[in-house]
């Protein structure tokens, strides 16, 4: 039975997260955590939190073995966008979109 964890309103755009997400898709949780730990981007730390949470959910709620967990599905979708304005030249205003995202991780026992 698959177990999932979701992080909402992560203040990194989904485009930046998708590069790292594609690196850990289909990998065992231990290997994915190693990849994310040494990832040079801040998005690796955010994804690592969600992977760790999904593994903890599987271990505590369904008594699964944490060593045999595999990331079945992982995706970063677009979240709510905060729209702000920044002053520009000659009294104008420029639009600034502060994007956020939702990270979902689904883990299951290795088959």
C-alpha cells in the first residue's frame, strides 16, 4: 500500500524543483536521501524533508520497513502565486510574481 506526504506553499518555483525531482524518481529512499543531501540547490533540502516525511509516515502508520521503501511517484506542481508590484521608472509599477509550489512524494515497499 502506497503512502504519501505533501508539502504545500514551498517558496520555490516548480520549474526549479522539477530538475531535482527527476533525479530521485524511482530510486530507493536511502539512495534518494544521499542524492538530495549533496544536491547543490536549496530545492534539494525542501524535497529531502518531504521524502523523509513520507518514509516516516510509512514506518509509523503502516509499519513498513524503512530500508525497503522506494519512491513510486514524486512530483512538484504549481502552488499559489503571490502578486506584488515593484516601483519602476517614471512613476510606473512593474509586476512581480512570487511563485510557490506543492511537492508530493509517494513511497511503497520494494516489490
